[in-house]
C-alpha cells in the first residue's frame, strides 16, 4: 500500500483488518530493514518506500537466485548415472 503512495499509520489501519498497533509494529520492522522511511508530518509520520533499501534488497535477492539457479542448471545437466 505504501508502494502506491505515501501513507500514515491511520490511513493504513483503515485499509486493513489489523489493529493500529500491529500496523505500527510492521512499519517499525520495515523501517529497521530500510525498506520504508518515515517523514514526520504534524503529529504523525507518513511512510514512503525507501528506494535505496529496496535496491539493496533486490541486489541481495538477485545474488541469491543467480547462485541457486546456476546450481540447479549444473544439477539438471548432469547425466543420470552421475546423479546416483
């Protein structure tokens, strides 16, 4: 939801079936993981996607999947008798 546009905890809470406390806890984890950032606005915070953190996560996932797919390719290209 924050990916579509920046939102406050109150806005997010209105759109989901969990408590405001639960939304805040999830946002805290995302903020600590550098996937979202909070911008103070009045008495609340507005949450935005953190492009730098998201880029780091994407790079890590790419490294993981490139390694996993390369290993899979090696395994499936082995002759059957070598696999046993």
